[in-house]
């Protein structure tokens, strides 16, 4: 099943059974609190409440529940917390969107489990890499401090301290990168059930694929392994990793990722993804692709798995007119000299308001959806712009989580070795997928409440930044530890969901802006600075029917081809 979970209250963190006290803040009288023992490290304890109820105006101490641990009573009377602090550390709200105890199971499966208690166990190290992917401003020790939160203040019977960054690096060197990859594939998917209303178009799941690059620190190992782009002699300031990402258009859920050195092209990475994960391109899906992706061999491989494609075609690709269709599209084919793939072509231009036609651009879309009645040309042209929201927006949101994380401004990873860069890449995409799962769950929770919004909230309106901040806040406030009760988890998830829904992105009319630099470059020859003007309003899409010649002055005449009216 490619979507998980149904509800945070149904999940269990770190493999623990749900129990413990009910959720909420604890209120006690100051006089009922005392510190037992002879002045050593101890928790405050309360006297039996008796039968005296609280009264209005009475001063009380309000306490936040941190965790549940066995008591250790010293001979001198001090009361301390038993157990080992790292066993209580989780991903907070995001842990609820992982299968129960998944990280511990993976640590065991990959042979990384420790036989004795360590200052930094492997399971905690895995969680710290995910946490750091959401805290670009925090170095490793600071990120661990935030993840541990108030647990660090508890009077543990066995003392624990935050390890340094070197300890995390050494521990990660012992953990296979394949563990992080396996963790990602447990959460990869469209997030929502494809059977939910609005998830499908014409009975098909709309997906989008795009590529991107991300910089990594300039260490000799990284430069040798990843290389760089933009220069012929590999002299770019930072090495770069290249990746392709496949997402669900409606929820922006990440279906799959493949990455490698910058020398690996997008088509190479896509073919690798098709070979390793053919189920991503199964029947019932339509993949939106940019004009840099289509290649005959790649299209053939995807079609063999069952998925359909809707792709923009470069101007130098010949698409012979075989038969014109009533919806304005026409039948054509792609060939490589040995075989051909039938396609349907839609040609149209987009006229942007306020441009007087100066920015009109011809689009040529080729699709393997051959039934013009089931998938009309106008709907195909309307579906294609969803590629930007489904991939480019996702890539931009993901990169915001690592902006300024490394030794340079802008999106960059932290790790100085290829092994840990691979770990960090998988952890980064996993973390962003968990944040989006939290946003979709907030929408589902709002729809199930009695005061549900009149119109359903589209996942595209959920702010990724607001969701990421809620996830970080749950960590720093230690709202959810490993043995927190199901009620506490449900309460924390509902409160976070309400705050996320309170920060929905506004519904704006379509805006259009020229593709040019918005800020002045620091060179004498650069153009003068100025705000790029924008226009608002619906763009006009004009489909050019096959068999019709359209001239620059708007005149048309038939091209004497037969139309299929069946």
C-alpha cells in the first residue's frame, strides 16, 4: 500500500504500546511539591491530594508532561527517572506518520543494533539526520539539543549529555546508506488514498516528474564522487548531486526519487528509477514530463510498465500528421527506426493578459492517451500546467528546508563524504514527505469535525513552511516522546493541524510574470534593477486544430487532411 497513515492516533512511536496518563497539563498546589532526599539530583514529588478540592483564585503550579519512566528511589530519598534517555527520543509529530517501530526494525535488519547502551544509539542517529533536514540553522549538537528538548532536564538515574558532532559523524559511518533509502520507501506515496475524491483525473492518477540539482560541501571526496556542472573542468565552487523526483500532482506527495553525480543526466536517472521501481509507472497513472525528458527508449520503457505520458515535445522532433481528430488533436507516432509508438498531439498557445501577444508561445504536447473522447485536448492542455505545482513547487519547498544548512548561502547539504551525503539526501526527502503527510492529515481532521469548512481545502493551499515549523516546535517542546499516550498524540496532532490550517496560503487569481532576474546582479554590465511587472487574469489557451494552417496575421486555411469523426 502506497499511502500511510490513516490517523496519528493509530500509530505507535518507537514500537511502544500506547498507555500512560491522559493528555493535558498537570496542576498541583505549590505546597504539595517537595524535593525528597538530601539535596542530590531528584525530581519534585507531590503529597497525596487528600479530599481538599481546588478553589478559584488559588495559586497552582501548571506542569507539562514530558515522559513516563520507571522511578528509581535512592537510599538517600532522591527520586530519579529510570531507563535511558535516547530510548525516549522520537521525531515528535512526524513519528506518527511512520509505521510503528520502523526505525528500530530497520536498525535491527541492517545489523546496526547495539548490544549495550550507547551515548548515541543508531536509531537516535537516524532520527537526528532527519531532524537536521528540518533545521537548516542548527549545527548537529544544536539540532540534537532541540530534538531531546525537555528530556535533558529530567533527573535521570544514569546521566546523559548531548554528544558532539564528531560522535554523530562516527556513528553515521557505521550505518549503511541503504537503511535511509529503505526508510524513505516506507513513507513514499501519494499520501492520500487514490480512491479519495479529487485524487484522480478521468480515473487516472496525475503524476509529474522533474529533475533538480543540489550543492554539497566542497570536500575532495565529494568533488571526486559527485563532480559539478556548469564548467568543463569541474571548477564550480561546489560539487552537485543531480536527482529526479516523481510526485502526485494533487497532494505533492513524493512517489519516488533517484539521484547520483551531476554527470548523470535526467533521462539516465529516470531509466534507473523505472528499472529499480517499475511499480511507480504502473497502469492507472499519467506522468507529466517536461520537454527535456522525452526520449524514445525512455518512453518505451515507461509504456511497457503500463503508465501513460503527457509530455511537452521539443521543436526539433518530427510528429507526422496521421489523422486529425474532432477535438483539435491529431494522431501521430514516435519512431527510432525499428519500431514506433503511437501518440496523440495537441498544439496550442497561451495568451497572457496584458502582454498584447508579445509572450505567446506555442506548446506541443504528445500523449499516449489515444482516446480523444475520454481525454479531450482541452483537458490535456489544462492538466499540463499542474506539472509546475507538482514538481517545481515541491522542489522549491524541499530546498527551503536546507537553505543555508551547509557552508554556503542557499540550498546546500551538510555532509562532507559521499556516504553521508547519500544518507542525508534520503533523510531530507523523507522528512519533507512526513511534513506533507502532516498537512494532509490536518485537512482530513478538519473535514471530520462537526464545524467542517463548507468547501474542502485543497492540499496545495497547505503551507509547507507552517508544517515544518509545527514539526520543529513539537520537538523543542517535547510534546511527544516514545511512550506518550494515544490521547496525547491525538491532541497534539489536532492542535498542530489547527495551526497549520490557520496559515493556509491565500487563493489568488492567476498571476503572470516575465522570466527574468528580479534583483540587480553585481556587475557593471548588468541591466538596471526594477520590479518585474506582473499581470493578473486567466490565460487564454487556443488549440490549433490539425489540418489547419494559421498565419502570423491570424488568417487560417485548410491543409486538406481528412478528419476522423468516429
